[in-house]
C-alpha cells in the first residue's frame, strides 16, 4: 500500500466538530455505517452542483474521466495502481453489491461447493444461499474458532473444509459480528494451494487496515469506503485480477454489456456518482488525521475501550492481539438463551439511552461490539460501560 505515516492531530472530542454527529448521543458504532466528515460532504455537494448545472454535459463529458480519476486514487490507496492505474477497480454501491456481482457472474453446477466461514456476513450468506439454490451447488461453512481464536486454528479450520468439490471460497477480511481481523493472506494461500479461487469480503477493510490487494493474492476483493475511510454512503469498490475479469458483470446489465469490465461497471444507468467522486476528499481527510498512525491509534483505543468495559462487567473479550482491530467485542454477563431476539431487546435499551452499539448472539453468548474512530476517546467507553451495566441490572431485576 502507498501509505503515509502522519503525525496525529488532537483527536477525540477535539475533532468531533468536524462531523455532523448529534452531541446528545454517544456514538461508538462507527463500524455499522461510518460517519462522513463535513469536508467530505462538502466535496460531494460540489460534485452534485456540477452535475445539476448541466446534467447532460456532466454525464457525457465530465463523469467518465472523473470517475476513472477517483478510481485511480482509490486504487493507489489500496495498493492496486502500480501497473493498472486503477483499471482493475470498479465502483459499486456497497460491498454486498460487489459480492453479488462476482457470485452471480460465476457458473456453478449441482454438487459444487461454495465455502465460507461460520461468521460470514448475513447478506453475503443469503447471496450464496440464493446462488446455491438456483444452481444445485452447496453452501459449506468452515467453523471459525471463537472466542479468542488463534490464526493457526482459523487456517486449519478453513483448510479442513476444502474439498475437491470446492469451486469458490468467500472469506471475510474482518468479520462483522465478531470483529476479527482474519489472517487473510494465509487463508488465500491455503485456498489457492487447493486450486480454489477466493472472493474476499473486505467491507471493513479500507481505512481500518493497510491494504495491498495484489500482494494479498486475492482473486476478487470488495470493500466499503463509507465505513473506516469515511466517504459518503454509496461508495464501495470491486477489485478484480485482470485474468478474472472476463465474464464478470455488474448486478445491473446496461449499455456496456459485452464491452469489457469497466465499460459495464462504470455505467449501469443514471445514478448519482457524487459519493464515489468524493472519495478523493475522504482519502485526504484520512491522511490529514494521520493515515497509518490514525489506524494504529484506533486499534489501541478499541483494545483499551473493550478491556475497560470487560473489567467493569467482569467478563471477557472476543479477541486480542493481531486478530483485534478498530472494533472490539465484549461478552455480556446475562443469563438465559443467547438469541437474536434478546440481543435486539438489549440494543433497544441502548437506543433508549441515546447510544447505539451492536449486540450479537455468538458462541452461546451475547456480545457487545464497540468501534473506535478519530472522534472517540476513552471517556466514551467509560460512559458506555455504565450504560451497559445499568441496562443489564435492569434486565435482571
């Protein structure tokens, strides 16, 4: 990745004014939908203004080159522009759309297996189910050790699930519900050793971890920019190795059908591309806040926040060390069955207390997922610990 190591400015509450965040709310859930800074929204507004000044001129004479320039800048950010200049990267609305594009472009036969992980994102699991039901293929899930897994155990579980019938592996880079930063290079290597191509769901990757997609060895990678890179919503990408682009089509077939990878993906019909065009401003903002130094700071803050909540509740963490990133998982000390219904009820109590933190049922327990972004600081998690403790006590009484 072509990254910059910057000096950290004052962060936490000192920078919160650069976002539109409601000051009454405790915002510790950046991982779900992100939060776009004012300067990036201003860049998006400027692109919209240019579009509406003369829509036809914009769509025909400005957008094509502007979109490719934005793709080239983003490709540089994810380490994928040295040779291609961004020609292997196409914009999509979100990572799920990108995953759909790949899965629905491939051919599967009865008896084929599509391998994924037990912690796969629900929308991607549903896409695989849809493909499998229509083709006669089979969805296979490798059990992801949890909590506190080791990289060796994760790779071993994946390797043990590969068979001669495995036609594709769909792997998370960073899991959503359990917030694990997986040893993706080793996992891709294991799949390729078995002759299995790999689609990586990197919804949480860009802006949370350093990326070098060609070096990672993946065949396809989909990533969201609205999360940790803080672009406007609606900006995500699909990166594909050149040899994997033939026969790859967007979910919406349009005028570019049969004319090549970028011709198909860059124009799927009239749409507002301002979110993608503003990714340049999001990358600049990321670097202004420190780039690699910001990412390291967020990882450290997430670990600190999760640890203090776990200590306050007298419980455990979901992961430590290299498998933990800018999100942290804390087991909630609640008795009874760990169901999604109970998780949603407890999350409702959080919303009533003017905060939002995901709560997931995993490995027979309920787990709280926190996020750490530039606008967060230790005091946020101290406050959250008290809110959660009070909600649990209320549930017990």
